[in-house]
């Protein structure tokens, strides 16, 4: 019977140790969750700041789009003048139009990158 009491006592001690280990792990997990939550709040928590950022990004994209529209208008103007030009001027006009087309593509790419 003493052997049984000793086994029971050992089992109780093992359970106490396991409980301590679980409490430590739980505390660590709690700290990790709190840290993760703080990081999320830091990154996404300030809604007003995000609204301002979105508004500024919108203004930047509108500004970029205005530049693109100016270049498109310039491209249309140059393209319409190509019809009546000589072959040499046609080549020069085509190169200018090609460059403007590339600038328009780059402007659109900038807008896509900001979205």
C-alpha cells in the first residue's frame, strides 16, 4: 500500500510540474498574441491616418493621370499633323509619338503601382 501512496504522490507531482509548464507556455502565447496585436494596431489601427494616406494617394494618381492626358493630347495633335507631313517629318513625328506613347505607358504603370 505504501507503494501505491508513493506512486500517487509522484503522479501528483508530475501533474503539478506539467501544470506549471502549461502555465508558462500559456503566458508565452499570451505575450506573443499581445505583441502581434500591438503590431497590427500599429500597422492598421489608425483609421484616420489610413484615410489621409488614401486621400493623398488618390490626389497623386489624379495628378499623374492629368500628366498622362496632357501627353495623350500632345500625341493626338502630333499624330494629326503627320497626315500632311513629308516622309522625313513623318519619321520624326512617328518617333516623337512613340516616345510620348512610352511616357503614357510609364504613367499608367505608376498609377497601377500605387493601387
